[in-house]
C-alpha cells in the first residue's frame, strides 16, 4: 500500500526529498476563504523527534511517524513505525479511517470550533 492508495478526499500536499510527506484532507473545502487557515486536517509522515521541546522535530530519529492533526496544535492520532514505507502505509490507513468517520476528532478539543467540526461531521458521514 502506498500514497497512490489514498482515499480520494486526501491529497499529497508535499513530498520532500528527505522522505517526509504531508497529506491534506479536502483542501478544496477547508480553504482559507471559508475556514481559518489552521483548519485543514493533515497527516504528517516524518522521522522527526517527538520530544516535547521546541524544535525537536527537526532532528531525525530511527522511527517514522504518521501523525494526524485536526489543526497544527490538535493531534488526533499517531502511528509509529520502523520504516518510511510502513509509516506511509499507516498514513494511508489513518486517512481511510478518518474519511470513513472512524476516528474521533471531537474528543481532541477543549474548546471546539463548532462550524469546522460540523463540516468534518458531514464530510465523514458522522451526521
């Protein structure tokens, strides 16, 4: 399974030379005109450190991560793998589960953006 297996709602936003990938969910819907720029669900495939300190992500590790964000500071899911290929497979799986409404994004919020979450509910079939 690779990036060509992404559900149609997801787009490869960028694929970098170092192997990192950013996937975007419905960028045609969650554009800066209709929603704040931060409101773009993304999946990052990276081998950056997950240490909780500023700038840690710029340091490569032996593990790869497929991390789903509702917006930059709202992490919903993280899958850790031993290789980039396995992390890409995990990212495609997370993307499919998200698009099918199987991932709870509302639980990640303390103060939800109701209009944004309602749009996600409609797109993922949760309403």
